[in-house]
């Protein structure tokens, strides 16, 4: 199991329903939630799919690398997810 920081930008419509769908998808693939932080609606630096604003969500999650591939393929099929990014967090070395 690896720890990842997941950043998602959602369309700014029916956000609560979209958040539930994203969390259900992550749970389906055995994701452990370590924390989340919502920045709310922000103006995008450039237009994505004719959208000028997006809902930003940051999550710290723990999952297997195979799950990341499966989740990524399902995120690509969801039109309400404008952008997403998984960043693997390295474990701190202990002396």
C-alpha cells in the first residue's frame, strides 16, 4: 500500500452528488482515506471543456498501485471530472 495525494477538479454543478460518486469509486477499489481538504470553487487559469470555474478537492489516500490504474481509467470516463492528479508521497526515512 502506498500513500498518495489526490487532486481533483470537478465541474461546478451538483458538486455534492459528484463528491459522493468519487468517494464511492475510491472505496470500491479499497482506498483508505487519510484526510481531505476542499478549496471550494476557484476560477481556472484556462478554460477546460468550456468551464471557467471548478471545484477543487485534495485528498490523502492509501491504496495499491494497481488501484491507481483502475481508478484513473474510471476517472477518464466521468465527464464531471475536469482534471485529476495522483502524486505518490515518499515515506520519511527514519534513523
